[in-house]
């Protein structure tokens, strides 16, 4: 979603710093971009489309300023036009604002400001902010007080950064939308996400809701909205700038798919003992019932996790976070687990907050240290996969499945399985994923079916979430129509769509009941002439009924699901690549969805 960068103390490098920061934030998804630099007056440039359009627009202009802000916009109020791109300015042109989030009372504010003679140039909710600052300045407030007075009028969620002509500082505030400061010698940064400024510093301060920052070359000051000083902690990020580069891969997604063995090792390190008999997590082991809340790919991980707990006899359910918040199920001593790569997804945060309000103990299962979820929940389980830049989740999903296995093992035990067997399978997982990556024929399968009318994915048990995830991955990066089903469900309606032009990917691992029944479903689609691609460990004879086989090493059924998913990630990647799609930045999508 929208991205913010700001800096003070970069002198002549201010514009470059802002453009570099915006480049680093591209992965969040955006449709326009802009910058504002403050000197005695403001220099502003903004363009719809890719960041290159902005770079071109500033190439033959001189933009000066010792402080500045930049923004990548993901449209909510009004289409992606130059006028709607941020920064937005007031009538005098002396105030520029970038904003992430949604100002809910903007229409009322806009009507009021328009009645006072303010002229609006965009359709956005954001534009009310510079006009509010302008009005406060006109009433005699100093610039910082004017920004505070403007913020006091806003309802909704926001991370904002403001520059004012003639002021050597950036003012910033956070309410329900992430904002982080970067601290370096002689320069200070602010951004919606650390990668924006990681190459300049690894020292960061995560702002809390209700905090206001004055950012200057020589440092920063954090207060609450009323101006009372707040104590902050300077954290050090534990990843390098190179971790957010492509390392020679054509796309971040392909790089991240290939990073999965390392991500899994990091996730498991120090948490499973050498003898394979125990798991240690810093999580309260006392769990009677569990509710998982999540969205998208993370919801698929939540479905998988709920099954693990149920197999140990513990009531567990996965909920789409946006539905949960509207219709909260009874909470009786439940642990409510928010599963979220970013830790910032607004829907999941809302569900967790509601659960907390009702007295539940909450746990964040996330990748991002210092994220809002990690800070708000009672406990945090980090999945430790390293930064994920591609919009499509890949290594984080695998790490979520591994981390949620650890959570189940350390709280309710191995369920239907033997502890040693599950731990051994988890320890083998990085190597097994590497074997899939080394031997995969997914590219060939992708080429065979790239022009199909549609794609179906089926699986049972632990492989049902894999089927859902296989379909989601394919549609989000290739734009092909794809649907995932519990294998038994296809015949209850969707079988009508199955033809010789709709390949069915059947995830069949092991040789148990789930496998046998799924093979029955495979025969049903085969009888309708649909091509079948079996994703299998070879334990059953599903290969006999398949046109193509994507093999995975034989292992425990829990970890087989992770391996099968890696094959489907690769199929999605190669179909999208064949179609020439912008794989890392699929249209309309954002990495971190910070609006409900
Ligand atoms: O950051 P989260 O895991 O909470 O994000 C939730 C979804 O937006 C996300 O999983 C999305 O579905 C994936 N990026 C799709 O690949």
C-alpha cells in the first residue's frame, strides 16, 4: 500500500535519498509517486504511474531542500492521477503533506474548509490536512503547533509527514498506520517501512499510535499529540540492505522462493533440540482453545494451523479477520493468534484488538520485528524468514507453516503423530525444499498449460490450504482465473466448469484416506477430459491418472504440505513469467494492506 519516506540532514542528496527510499518501497504496491523538498519555499513533483515517470519529471528540474518527504500512493479516494498523487499542498503552497491511511471525516472537513475559501485540487481525503495546517498558521500558530492542531481534527487512521516552507524539520505522526524513524549521525529518516532507509542506518525507532515526531538533521523528538515527551527505544534491525536486493534473480519472488531453505533454517534454529525430542518457544504453553485470525495467504496458514491443534484434541478454528471483527465468536479462555507476514494488516489488527477488548490472550505470528501486531499482542512468535519484498507471499508462507507447527508442538503436542517423527520432518524440511527447488519440472508444466481457460487446485486435510494457496498465488501474479477447493467439494458445483482446457492440480501426499479419496476426485475430473497435474510424494498411485507429476520427497504429512506448496509457487511463477506479468508488483495489489 502507500509508502512514506522522509529525511532531514541529507543536504544536496535529499532528492536522491527520497527517490531511493521510494524505490525501496515500490514492493508495497502503488500507482503514483511524489516528493516535496523544503527550503525557503517548497519544491514539489508528483506523477501518476511508475516511479520512473517521477524520476523523468524531476530529471530536468532543480529541486532544493535540506528536508523532504516522498510518497508512493495506492489509490483509495480518487483515481491514480497526477493531481491525486501525494504530496498535497495548501492554497499558499507552503505546506506539503504525505499520508497513509484513511481520514474518515474528510468530507465534513473539506466542506468546512471550502466554505472558508480553501481551494481543493484533488479528490483525496489527504488534501484536507495541508489546508488545516494552513488555517492554523493563518491563525498565528507556529508550524509545529499548526500541524498538531490539524491532526487534532482528524478521525481515522494515518501516518503523516509534513514539511513547511522555511522549516528545517519534518513533522510526522502515527495513528493506526506504521511509521518508523531511522537514526544516523547527522541525518534522521522516517518511513512507513524500514527498507526505505535501511542502506543509511540500522538504528530505528518504531513510533506508537498517538505519537508525534519532530525530525531534524541532528536528531528527533517524540511526544504524544498533546506535546508531552515520550520515552522511545532505539532498536537495531537484524538484516542487511543486501537482503532486500534481487541477488541476480529476475524477480524478488523467484529469489524468495529459492531462499526458503534458509528461511526455514532460521525459523527452526534454536527452537528444536538436537535429539529431536523437544521444542522450545518463548510462548506460554497453557492453551485450551485457539482462534486464528488472518487474511489471504496468512489465512491459508491459519487453516493449516487450526488443523494441527484439532488433531491434538484442542478446539481450534481459523477465521478471516475481516469477518471475525464483525461477528466475533464466543471467546472462552481462547488464545487468539493473528497470523500476518507484515504484522500490519488492518483487518487482522482490528480482529486482534476486538479479541483483546473481550479479554482474550493474543499472540502475533509475524515476520516483522517491531510491527504493530508484535507490539500490541501479549506474545509474539516470529517466523524469522527475513524480509520479503515480492508482493506475493512465498517464503513467509513456508516459514509460517513451520512456526505454527512449532507452536502446536510446544503447546498441545504432536496430535495424531509422534513428536520425534514430526520434529525430524521439520529438521529435514530445509533440505527437502532444496531438493524440490533443484529437481522441479514446474517450468515445463507451466509452459504446457499457460494458455488454459482456467485452473483448479484440489487437496484434502493439510493439503486443502495448499490447494487454496496454489490458486491464490497463480491468480495474483498471472491474472489467470484459478480456484482452490477441498477435493471433495469440486463435484458439488464447480465440476460443471471442468473441461479439457482447465487443468486440475491435485495435491496428493501419503497413502492414507485423504490420498485415496482425492484420487477418486482425480478420476472424476479425468473422466471430464481435464488434464491432471499430480503434486505427489509418490506414496500413492495418483501418478497413474496424471498427465504430469510434480514430485516432492516423501516425508511426514505436515511437512509434505510445505513441499507441495513450493511446487505450486514455482508453477505460478513460471506461468506469470511466460505471460510477461510484472511478477513482483501485480496490478491492484499491495504488500501490506493497511486499510480495512
Ligand atoms: O501481511 P499479511 O500476511 O497479514 O497479509 C495478508 C494478505 O494480504 C497477504 O497474505 C496476501 O494474501 C499475500 N501477499 C498474497 O500473496
